[in-house]
DNA sequence: TCCCTGGTGAGACATGATCTCAATTGCGGT
DNA sequence: ACCGCAATTGAGATCATGTCTCACCAGGGA
C-alpha cells in the first residue's frame, strides 16, 4: 500500500470509522485508477474484483470519502453523473475542455495563502480544495479561431 | 435585462446558437436566482413561469450553457443532482462545509496570473474557472474540536 | 457470553435524465 | 415582409442512477 493510501486509511480511522473490507476495496480501486472515475466505473470495477460488495455500499463509501475530503465529485462532461477525483494532499486541479471534454491536470496552485486568509476570515477549518479551469484545449482552440 | 444578462445572450449568439424562448426563459430564471440552483429548482421554476417548456429543453439548455461557460454544475450536498452556479465574469468561488452542506461564497481569487501561465503552458484558451474549498464551517468546527 | 452499535448486501423503489420523432420556430437570404 | 430550412422544441416512453428498507453480521465492551 502506498504512503498516500496509508494516509487515507488513517484519516478514516481518525474520524472514527471502521476500515471494512468494502471501504478498503473501494479506496484501493480509486487509488489504482489515480482518480477520475465515475460512479459507474467504480461499480463496474467493484463488480469485477469483489462482486459480493453491494451497490449501496459503493455509494455509501463514495459519500463517506467525500465527507472526509479524500475524493471529490465533479461534473466533467454533461451534467448527468459525477466523476470522482482523488485529492492527494487535499487538493486537485485540472482544465476541462468544454468542447471535447478532455481533462488536463496540473499541479501548482499557489493557494496556500488564500486558504489561510479564508480560514481566518470565515473561521472555517479547510481540509481541501478543487480548482477547475475550463475553456478550449489546444486542439479545439485551433479549430475554432476567435 | 441586466448587463450581465446581455453579455450571456451575446455569448449564445456569437457561438451560433439561436435565442429561443426556452433558452431565454431559463437563462432569465438563473439570473434572477443568482445561481446555486439544482436542476430540480430550475424545472420547478420553469413549470411555474412557462409550463409549455418541456423537461428535455431544460436539460438541453443547462448543458448548452455549461458548454458556453455561462454556468457550471457542481456537487454541493450529497444528493445526486448537480447544483448549477452562475459564472459572472467567468468565475465563481465558494467554501462547502462537508458536514452541514452550508455554502459560503467569496469573491477574490487572485488567479489571473495562474490562468495566464496555464494558457501559455498548455496552449489552451480559458474562459472561466470554479474554485471550491472544503472543510468545516465555524459552527461545525466548534462542535468537532480536534 | 450477551448486548449494542455500526456496517452490510439484496432488491424493491423513486427520481433524474435521455431518446425519439413529428411539429414548430428563429433567422438568414431574397 | 416573405420564404425556406436547419435548428430546436415538447410529450411521453424509456432508461439510468442513486436511495431505502430491513434482516443480518462482525466486533468491542460489560
Ligand atoms: Zn478540446
Ligand atoms: Zn491546490
Ligand atoms: Zn457546517
Ligand atoms: Zn476567480
């Protein structure tokens, strides 16, 4: 198990939740795919790897992980089903092409300062963030001048 | 009609889409509510204001507006339906409490520089962004010391 | 050992979103 | 102002997605 994975398991335990087989399996699947899975993707993979796990548990786990800021659902393409992204270190950033749905991930966000300011201003305790830019990727931009 | 609304209508036209009654109605509803509406909210309001507009058109319009970066679907509470936020000036920022689902909006993001860097680095043309922080609001943080 | 609580799987169920297709409409061209 | 046509629409069937219920189980503490 990777360091990141251990951190996540730790977070589960610290929050007082049991590390059950269903939860570990689903977390592992998310890790292995590096995020960006729809609920359908997760369901399919769970069914292939551990068919004894029910669909309700999959959704329950995804909700739990979301509350713990381990993952975050986002709407990549059209508005139907969310895509879950892992939040290693609490954050994730990507660019979404609104024409072809291509996703480009990037690392640096320089948001630590803003995060601090917000915590003080609103007296909140922040555990993660998601930053999405959207526009046209190089391919689609070339095709649609102006 | 507000300046912002005119800008959005312009964006529709520029992209080569017709300004139909359905689209204008739905856009107006979004404007009036200042964003943060679920598809159910929009459907309900459409039904109250212009019952002749069909469900399908509502979803089609929301998808179109999303592609045009006029709005953006996001996953606020643990319900499975997206909440759409308006993107005045192309961006929107908020904090979501992962315990009580409270949403706190904020204005400043200081992301212009990063946006520029990304455009150059990946040769993309960016039209907007969404920044979400997650954590506990003041209320929930007080209840869960740690 | 016996509760008690949190967690689970199966499947029925309720919403939410899509599809199809004929009818209509916005808008550019005349 | 009119025409012609592709874009867009509305109704309802249909499909997909996520929720609920409930009996059952595992594990920790008395
Ligand atoms: Zn693209
Ligand atoms: Zn970040
Ligand atoms: Zn809260
Ligand atoms: Zn911004």
